[in-house]
C-alpha cells in the first residue's frame, strides 16, 4: 500500500515518529527503521525535537516527545466533551436533577459540560464555572486518586478528610451535603481515561430537601453508570 501523502517531508517525518513508536532509537536505528538517508533522518529528528515531538533519553537516543502526549490529551478532552452531552442529559432525566461534568485545572475544578433540570428549584452551575477543590463531591472524586504528595497538599483547608477520601476510593463514588454551598447536596463518580487515570468527575446536584441527607443512596448507581459510559467512550477512542 502506498503511504505517500504527496508531501514528501511530512511523509518522512511520519516515518521517523512511527519508528520511535516501538521505543528509543539511535540515529543508526532510525536510518535502519525508516530507510531514510542518514543526513535526512538526522535533520528530521532534530527538527521534530525543536517542536517537542521528539526528545532524547539519558543515553542520547531519540524518543517520542512530550508534545505528542499534550496533543493526545487535548484529543481525549474533545472526545469526552463530544460524548458528555447525551450522557449528562440521560443522567438528568434519570435522576430529575441537574448533571455536570468537572475537570481539574490546577487548584480549581471547572464545569466543562452540564444538563440543567428543566424546572423548579435546581442547582445551576454554568459551563465554564470554576469552583473550589476544597469542597463538594466532585472535588472529592478529582482528589481521591491523586499522588500522595498532591493529595496531602490538597487536603489542607479542605472540608473533607483523608479518611473520607479513603471511603470514596473504596465505594467508587462521593457525596456532599451542604459542603460547597448551604442547602445543596451532590453525588459524583470518576471518569477514567484509557490508562485508568481519573480525568473527570460526573455529578448530580440539587437541594437537600429533594436529595436528602443521604444522596448517594438515591443517585450513586445512576451517576456511576453515567461515568462508566464516558470512561468506555474514552477507552474505545483511546
């Protein structure tokens, strides 16, 4: 099969990246794997290194660079958002409460998608809102599986404890009652990327008088199912 796009330099750069997919390579290794002339292979690898698509390991061998991981993460986020709309709408319809999708951004969490309850008293979180990582069930989810050092830092000043997060990891969901905002309760579950890392949190939220002081009993399964559908979509496209 002819893999030529008609743009020679791009075809050759793609050969270099494909050769590095199987692991680190010396210049001689790149030449052998790609069939390119040595000066061409060297020139392309160095140019790709300039754009962070190629890097070097401790032995000076060429490896795939960090820019590729950044692009892959951005593509994953697009896939997540493309799938989120119908999943959140279904979750809202199943529970009768507003549904949101949160991602962590530094020391905050951002609402990246939402499906609002259509009428009556509701918890409205506009898309694009940034909320604290110190309170709320989705903050617990986004924190619970963090590296120990980041977890310890994140717990300073938080409305929840390490023991609470241990329970979240064991159950696979979190709940909060008046933690982020008086009178509001919520239930959240983790969305996992292809590497099983938690990349987002799915939530339903509403007034305590409807969700009760045990919102997890009412809605944990529906939230877990929604998070599972989003995780599955990311795995299929990962």
